[in-house]
């Protein structure tokens, strides 16, 4: 990255003992219009005063984010939502009651108070109450909602550790609060409530079925292997690409054995052309492809894919575990600089499985049936 280091970034590991002191410092930075990265339960966020255009501008600059891409606001109470939005529908109140604090961003009509720069010039704004004491306390102390996108350079995988934030944003922001690994690892579910029928704009840990059980029918407003409603229009940030790993990524979808066989075939094809492949695998994939004694006609050897070029996400049947490690897997494989990354897409669609597959599809240069 040919980016000049512009400022000193304070890096602090937060714990029970220094919590007060760290939060005091962070809130001073926010009050002065600066930028602070912090953990949330989904991914690390980069926060600034969401009501001050000069502060919000720094987020766009640090992330190199296109200025039309709307930011959402993190709030620390349901009451704060009434300050930054208007005409809150009944359905939104129900959702907040059940799922907040938590991984659900609600897109609502924006109040005058919110600057156009924050909302990407839209009349709407995304709001979320995170389930992590660091941002909750920071918002409370700073006395303002935080504009807070994920704390990565635009187009890079979202950060699930403070080290990821450091890689992307050191020298570009004022402070990084290290609170360890995040719990979920995928960004929040985004639900637009500004039309009569709500629209799911981004799948996340809270699934469609859970939402529909509470508020009734929801439209799918993102591209998910043709499941999107016909003629759906891209809303807000969907116009902008994201999750683009530096290395081309091939996603192999389908049922276990078929997927693993296809992966082995692809590895050999690339190898013939002198192109080593990195593998992003389920535990089942790793076992099938590399374990001694497993009878798979095309078991791969250590020389075909050395251990350091394999990243195991977790059991295919437990997508929550895999989701937590996805962005770490993408980042760590990229660092090893294989010619291509081949990803196992045989994960269960239970729970956050759908969101996991959605992120894999977005990262993929190409999706292949196994
Ligand atoms: O879990 C999360 O949501 C994390 C943590 C840090 O809170 N944040 C996050 O922010 O992922 P960001 O900016 O990377 O993603 C927010 C998503 C984007 O896809 C954005 O386009 C969409 O929400 N969004 C925000 N405001 C919107 C609006 N008014 N209309 C439509 N989409 C909106
Ligand atoms: Mg993001």
C-alpha cells in the first residue's frame, strides 16, 4: 500500500482494570472530532461523531470509502434512535425490543439532525445498538451516536481482530482499542424498514426466519444465487463492491464429496500451470482431502498444498464457528500469496450459514458447482 503515514495511532489493549482510563481517552478523541476503532460483537468498527460532518469526513478518508456509500450509526439506547430518525414504525420497535443490543441494523427515515455526509445523501439512516461494553460506553461518554462502518480499508475483508485493523488503518486513525477477537465475525443483518414490506439488504447472524416470525413478510433485497426478488433495486451501499481479497477466489458450492473432488481437481489444474493454490476449507474438507486412510480417489498431498496454504474454518455443520474465522482466513491466506484461493462452499445453511455463504460469494471472483 503506497499510503503515507499521516498520524500517530494510539494502540491500547483494554481490560477490566484499565477500562475507565481507556474509555476516557477514547471519548476525548471522539469529542475532539477524531477517529477510534473498537471491537463490537460482529466485527471491529471505526467510529467518529456521527453528527459532525468534519469528523465523519475522516472516516471516509481513512477507509478510502466512496463518499456516496452511507454510514450507519451506533447508538447506546433505544431512546437515542428517536433523536436520529423519525416516523419509527411499530415493526422497528418490536425488533429493537427482541434483538437489541445485537447484530441487527435497522434502516429508518433520517432526522434533520443527521448530516447528509453520514447518510450518503439518502433520506434514510441505518441504526444499531451493539452488544459490547466498549462502544456502548464510548457512545455514552461522548454523548453522540457514532458513525461506525467496519474498520477496514474499503474493499478489504472486515476486521475480526485489532491486528486486522492495524494492518489496514495504522497511521490513518487516532486510536485502536484492542478488545480481543469478536464473537460473531460477520457484519450485522441489515433490514430496511422504510417501505411497507421490509427488505433484507444484508444477511447476518440474525436470520430471515427469526425476523419474519416477529414482523411477517420480508423481501430479499440482495443477490443470493437468484433468490432475490425480480427487479430488486440496489440500495444504499450495495452499489459499491466489498470483500474483495487481493488474491482471486474460486468458490466451490454443492454437497460435500462433490465439492472436495472438484477442489482437488482445481488444485492440480492450477499446479500444472505453476500456480500454487491456497485452500479455505471446512473441517470435513480438510479431513477428506488430506487425512491418511481416507478413501477419496483424489486425496491431496503435502507437496500439492503445503499446510501453511490451508486454512480450516470449522465444521461444515457448525457455520457459526466458521463465520467467526472467515475474515481471518481470507486475510491470512492472502498474506501467503498463493496464485489463487479455492474456497469450500459446502457449509450448512443453518443459523449464520446463509450469511457465511453470502460473504464467500461476495468475495469470490467465480462460483463453481462441485
Ligand atoms: O456489524 C456491523 O454492521 C458493523 C459493525 C462495525 O457495527 N458495521 C458495518 O458497517 O458493517 P458498514 O458501513 O461496513 O456496513 C453497513 C451496511 C452497508 O452495506 C451500508 O451500505 C448499509 O449498511 N447501509 C447503511 N445505511 C444505509 C441506508 N440508509 N440505506 C441502505 N443501506 C444502508
Ligand atoms: Mg464494511
